[in-house]
C-alpha cells in the first residue's frame, strides 16, 4: 500500500511542473497601464482530486521545484510580482530601515549585516467561484490589493518576510539569521513581544502572510496542494516523548555522567539522528529540556549508540532521553545534500519510501514555509468556534477577541482528532474547501474536511478546530507531523500560555513609518 501512495505522489509531483521553461517577457507593473495581465489558477470545487490548472495569462507557463543537484526553474521569474521578490538584509539606522539586497557585497546571512528577509512587492489578488471552479488570480494592478500590503488604511510597497525561522537572541529580540536553532518552548506572546521590541513595523508572520504566499505559490505552480508541489519539508523526525520511549528504552541514557556533551543510548531500529542534525535532550519528561544542540558525532559500539553534541556540558542520568528538535536555519544549504537555489529542497534522504518528508526546503529563499517548526499566527483568535481577525499589525495581541479583533465568518465544525501516522483513506481529516474571503481579509483557513482522502488530494492540509473555549493558532506543521505538513495546515486549538519544543515563530517587517 505504501509503495502505491509513493508512486501516486511522484506522479502528482511531476505533473505540477512543465518539462521546459518558455521564458516569457518580463512584465513590470508600470509598463503599460492599459494592459493588466492576470495570472491565475483554478480548481474544481466539487472534485478533491483536481489539484488545479493555470488559467488566463498563466496558461502555457510552468515551474519545477528543485531537488538537490537538480535545479528548479520558473517561467514566472520574469513576471511581476515574482520577478521582484528579493532576498535582503534589513537593519535600522537613525530611525529608518536600511535594505541591502543579496547581490550587494555587503549582504550577509549570519546577522552581521542585519536580519535576513525576503522582500515581496505589492500585488493585487482576485478570489471567486464561478461555473464550478474556484479561482486565485494575481496581477500587478487591480481592484483588490492583497491585504498583507495594507496597514491602518495605508498601502505599502512591500512586505518583508523572515527568510529563516525566528530565534531570540541574547538581546531579547527576535531575529532571522542563518546557522542557529530556531527558538521554541516559549509562549506565543513572548515571541510577539520579542518581535515588537524591535520597533515600529516589526511583528510575527501572520495569516495574511500565509494567504499571500499561498496565492503566489498556487498560481506559480498551477496547483493548490503545497505538499504535492514541494513535499513536506522536515516532517519525519521524532520529538522526545517519554510515553513513547518508556515502551522502548533504547532512547534513554545507559549511564549517569556529569558535565558531558554525550549521551549513550541503546541501538535504534530506525536512526533518527544524523551528524549535523539537531537534538533535544530531556530529563524525566519532555517538558524538562536540558539542551537543544547540534549532533557532532555518532559512535556505535557493543549495541550502544553514543551521541556527541555541541553547546554547554550537561549532567546526564538514566532518566534522560534524546530525540529530535527543530533543525538549524539555512540547513537547506548546509546539510549533506543541499539545495542552493531560491526554490527547492535538499536531497539528504533519497532512497527512503517518502524522501519528501525528511528534507529542508525553501520557496523563493523563505526556508521551511511548512515543516520543521510550527509558526504562531498573531492576527487570528478562535473563541467558541468563531474566528476573530485583526487587520492592523500594531494591535496584534494573542488571545484577543474584541477591540481590533472582529468576528469573521460562520462557526466552525469542531475536530478534536490529532491524526494518525498513516496516509491512507478514512484515517485523517483533510481540508476540502477554504472559508469565504469575499471581504479580502487575507484568510486561507479550511471550513470543510473529508476523511476519505489522503494528503495528495484537495489542499493536502489537515483540519484542526475546537468548538468551545479560547484558542490561538499555529501554522505549517512541525518536524514530526509527516504528510500533514502543509502551508495551509493551521492548528486552531492551542491554549494561550502553551509552550512546546515544536512551536516557534517567524519575523515579519513592514516599513509602516515610511512616507
């Protein structure tokens, strides 16, 4: 059965890209105001197996996601807004934002030149249903500027999305830099505070940004299912959970040691850790975290495995156990089989059944838009089955359902299922339609689901929603979420003060003070 699904996934992946680029003429938004090209994707609303097709001016164009040494390509590289998406450093000098692009010799990804962002220029979007199809259309001009580019009624030229998952530095600020383990295990509000302390215009990646990226991705690849387009990223690792490891204590330490950077466990039937990957060591239970660190060496001897890791030494006891954690930023480029272009995934695991679940990825330099670590979304709150939305980043506050947060849409169907690890029919809850966004709030949230499907149908996103109580949301899936990792997987059932080693955030910047 698994081999059948792997074959289906491969065929769908191939179908989401043409064989050869056609190199269209570059279109700038100000070239000819009398002609507005509309690049669209559409899918059948009543057919979950129709993943989409290009429409309008996108017909005949193609894109292919890169894998390892196989470079990707996109005919949209020469079409606005995709042609103007740029990786850059942003830093503050004298109360203004200084932007340095990646073709400048002063550009850095380690933070020394400023935080690393991806600049996405403003564009217009259309969302509607007609004759049995749902449409997403992107254009340089139009009636509906995407709401990600509007703050407090002011139109912005661009949105800056953190290229890497967020990390809280020693300065107490949230950063987007390469070569660090993303911060986790703090509350959503702590992440938001760390972003907002940077000054006006700084906040967290939000639902409007998710919707903006989904519009760009779906149109570019002519497909509504990001799992089919990209794979699932870092999605098939294992979190350290004592309930699981108590059954098989091969992940527990075999000895007591003080002040060490090693832990010696039993042999694992399926290796979860490789040299260069990041690990979490817990003591007693998964809430008691001793360290997040990078594995530097693995030795197997006498049916024991000794892992060496970097960072400060720790005390190890026989109730300590090891598992994975979020992987380092820029691992797409620094792992053992990297991908170095703007849109593609690494190829460390190519001989396994589902290699698309164990490799870091990036879309136009934005790394891990799904997988690796969930992202808290600050602009939506869920209370008693209703969504509350805030459209002004200066008023973001987790857990709000009044003031700047307004009720939006109908009540949601509850779903308390947490899923199972089988991508087979009748075991999981897959999103089949998105709630109406006719008011253009920038919402891409599922409102119906179907248990008869698998991850390769419809949107490939998993449906999570609670009926009663107050909850906040995380997006994208984490490093153990397997085929459920998807750009549109949003878990709308996280308690306000919850902290976990799978929950993190991404930095967002908008130059709202610029005249």
